[in-house]
């Protein structure tokens, strides 16, 4: 029991994910600054932002649904924490989790976005509602190819829906990324990840220049801090999920751990570079993009995986 | 120094309110955010919603219409919220001293923490204003 609490609260759960998430968000800001030929913030910037927001006043707008408004950020945070715990327990010991944890992780990864939608609609602000409805459309668009490409590792690893077995298969037979179907699936996964993290070019729900901050517009103080923290933890958890599915995870023996960390950092830098070199698309363009070419690519990847290429 | 105050001074998020300005001050504010001056290295960000803001930056001559909005914005901001008046018009009435539609300088409407005079003030002057604001907060 005590062990389970430790898993959820300290290592690989909340505390660990939060610290790494805040640091990776700093990498995001720093690389962005360097791309724009600026100096960028110091490494503790996100910690300062977080503590500052905790010390501020929380305002619940008049006429909003108070309980839903205040609880929505907690839902998202809890979901991310559980996903991170599951992923890292799998990485540490592939035999430690249960059958079907891939499905559980896929469901839980959607919950932060749903929390944003709930919070946005509960805050009784027209711009927040607009942002929440856009977020909903975005989820509908990227979930289809994202679920399809999750079949590729499952098929290659012999029909298992357990992350541990997918990982063991990759340790024994080489990473899924090195096969053609795995490569195509990985490209689709990176695009879907960008939309899942709602970063440019798919930051349509919180488009700063047109609808201010979208669903977050009425949030202030600690509730905003929790939302920001959830997003920063997602920036750590979602790439880790792809590392487990396609790149063979992280091995904890000697030098291999550095190679594992490098995989994550490379993925993070890819995200940041996509974010810095693209303009924002409209929501209809995003839906067309994900349901058209991306889904087609995902289907091709699944078919190739079925043929064993 | 307590950690709450220290983190506040290290991450000031700015909401920009322009009430009938001639846009010179606004352009200079944007200048301070460009790569040359790069205020993000001090943790200063421009945010789109007043609920996220720590600093309410006011430019321009406050008109009777603008005064109502300014009051409401100040009430909507989560406390602690600092108000900074940028430019001669916001600091005093400047050349609109006898104008019929001037509702007064910013400090006649909401409490102001820092004044940055100039027509328009240079980005360097704004950075100096921010430094003075931080110093007044920490009491050094």
C-alpha cells in the first residue's frame, strides 16, 4: 500500500513527472528563444511561474458552475500522473503491469483534453466556449489516426495489448521504428502528438491572437497553475509514450540510460522545431488534414504491418 | 525575502491595455519584447487574458469610455496586481490637459505602482521602470 502511494506521489508519479515536465517545458522555451535569436529564460523560470501562480487569487466567474470549474484541472492532473506511473513502471520492469494497459493509457491520455473542455464550458465565457468546442473537434480529428497507428506495434509484437510485452519484443528483435510500417506510423504519431499537446500548428483551441487563451481564459491563480502543470507534464508523458511504443524505451544499465534520455530529448526538439517553423492552421484545415492524408498514411502503415514489412 | 514575492518578481506577466493611445507607446512596448531587448529572459510575458496577468500596463490618454473599462479590468485582475502607466499621457494628462473627453491620468482612476514617462519612452526606459518596480516590491 505504502509502495503504491510512493509510486503515485513521488517516483515515477507526480513529483518526478512534474519536475521533468517543468524542465522540458524550459527546453521548449529556451530552444524557441534560440530559434528566434533571443537569449531565453533561465532554467528555473517555469518553477517561478508555478510558485507565483500558486500565490495568487483564484477568481470564480459569476454564473459559472463552481464545482466543475474548480475540479476540472484536477481531473487532468490525476490522469497524467497515472499515465506516467504506468509508463515508468513498465520501463523499470516490463512484467510489472497488467494486460490491457495500452488501452488504459490511450484512454487516460485523452482525459487532460477533456478536462480542458469541461473547464472551458464551465467558465461561462464565450471565448472559452469557442476554444472548448475547437478542442473537441481537434480530439475527434487526431484520435482516429492515433488509435490506428497504435495497432502497428501491437501487430508487430504478435497481437499483445500489454506495453511490457511490446517493450520486450523491441529489446529482443530491434525497435519498431526500424521497420517500414513502424517508420510510417512514427511520422503519423509525431503529427498526432503535436495536436495532442495543442502546440503550433495545432494550437487552435487556445489561439492567443484570436481567442486570447481559449478555455483557460477565466482561470487564475492555483487553478491556472494546475492546468499549466498538466500541459507541461503532457510534454514529458506523450513523447515518453512514443519512445516506449516505437523507439524501444529506456534501458537502465550503465551508458544505455543516456541513450534513452537522448531519444526523449530528440523527440522534444522535433516538437519544438515543428512548433517554431509553422503557422497556425484553421480548425477545418486540421480536421481535413488528420482525416485525409494522415489517416491514409496510418492505414498504409497498419496494412504494411499486417504484411510483416 | 519570502518565496511568494521572489517568484512574483521573477515572473511578471503583462496585460496590455491601450486606451485611446496614438500607438507610439504600444510600438515601443512591442519593441521591448523583440529579440534585441528580449524581456522573456527576466520572465516577462505578454498574456491575452487579464485573469493571468500580474501587471496591468496602461498606455494612452484615458477617455471617459476607457476609464470604465480600466476600472473593470483592475477589478477583474487577480490580486496582487500592479499597474504601470507608460507614456506621458498615462502618467499625467500631457498635451490633453484641457481636453473635454479626458477622464484624467491613470492614477486618478486606479492605484499606480510605477510611472514610465516619455513620449514615447524608449525600451531601455521601460526596462528601467520594471527594475524600479521590482526594487520597490522587494524593498531594496
